[in-house]
C-alpha cells in the first residue's frame, strides 16, 4: 500500500508538471504543425495515460486495503485460537 501511495504521489506530481507545461504551450496551438502543437498533443496523450494509470492504482490500493483488513481479522482470530490451544495444552500437561 505504501509503495502504491508513493507511486501515486509521483504520478500526481508528474501530472502537475505536465499541466503546467500544457498551460504554457496553450497559446502556441493555433498551427497544429508546429513543434509546440505536436508536443502539446503528445503531453495530452501522456496526461490521459497517467490519469488512467492513476485510476488503476487507486482501484488496486482499495483492493489491497480490503485485503489487508481481512488479513488483520484473520490474524486476530488466529491469535485467539492460538491462545485457546495454548491454554488447552497447558491444562493437558
């Protein structure tokens, strides 16, 4: 989960950088054949890809959170069961 959060933060930072660059290039988009226009469209494509990746990571993070909660419940149950079995073992000794 921590790794996904770090990757998410990295993607969010990269998104911010891309958005800033897009704002600067927005004025130069009148001619689609210019280098600036090509860079703009490329950056726009990258932004969309990053947003899709971010959405995928958010979904994965939520899945991992639910899985982690399930594992924590199992751990508590197993600890209780272990305590019961330890107590029974001591009684039988």
